[in-house]
């Protein structure tokens, strides 16, 4: 897990980078692929997108890379401002990182993040891909938002839990392997205390360190 603000921003960057590409693929190929091919008469999704000149976003046709860049910027901003801080606060209400296994606490954070980011990004997508050429209707927007949540939430939950977050943590550990190894050595030095007094001192010291880490997340 990230231990400071810089590491949290890097962790969020990797997460959003993988997630946005996965979602664009999921949206274009899995959800709308057949519809695009039927409209254009093409035999593949990429050919259908090319024949349409791109993807319709805010009543403008833009290339796929523009869709990726737009969603990445919005998702990264939302993750740092809303998703990461709130998911930690929600997880800490149910689980105590000082007592529960780290895997349980990290899983709780993943679930909380999905429950926040999926509806939020689906709402943004409802605005971005609304058919404004047909006129604007708030009820149509809300219906599209609900439909997007129903499509996206199962994919978000299972992909984040079983694929994206394990991949992100592997990449994160590779980038910050020196810091992680240094922390592991420091922890190893505290495993075998010489006396019972030292053991108690190490416990209280670790508790203080955890409290400081929790404060950094809450801030």
C-alpha cells in the first residue's frame, strides 16, 4: 500500500491508466460492438468506428484516443479528490487495519472504491455520451445513468478485485521495490526483540506508526 502522497498519486495513476483502457474496450467492443457493426454494416468493431469517423462524444465525433485521454483526465482527478480519500474512510469504518489482515482491509478499500467511482464515472459518461442532437431530457439522462451503472458495476467489481488491482500492486511493488525492501528490513529487525520490554516498546512504536499512516490518509 502507498505510504505517502506521492506514492498514492502514482498508485492512482497506474490504476486509472489500466482501468480507463479496460473500460473503453468494454464499452466499445462488449456493450456497443454489435450495434456499431449493425449501423455501419461493417464486419468488425474497429472498421465500424473508422467508418463513423470515431466515437460520438458531446455531439462531436472524436477518435478513440481522445476518448481515452478525456476519460483518463476525469477519472484521475476524481480518484484523487473523491475515490481514494472516501474509500479509505468507508473501509476504516468497518475494518481496523491494526487488527484485521492487510488483505481483508485492502479488499474493503477496493470494494469501497468501486462503489464510489462506478456511479460517479457512469454519471460523467451519461453526460459525455448523451445524444444531445435529439434534445436534452433530464429523465433520459437519469435512465442512461442507471443503465450505465447496471452495465459497469459487475465489470468494475470483478475486474478491479481479480485483475486490475493485483496488476497495479505488482507494478507498484516493482517501482517502489527499494522502499518496500527497506520497510521490510525494518520490520524484520523488530520481529525478534531481546527482552519483553523491547517487545512491548516495539508494539507501541508500531501502533504509533500505523496511527501516523492513518492520519496521512485521512488528510
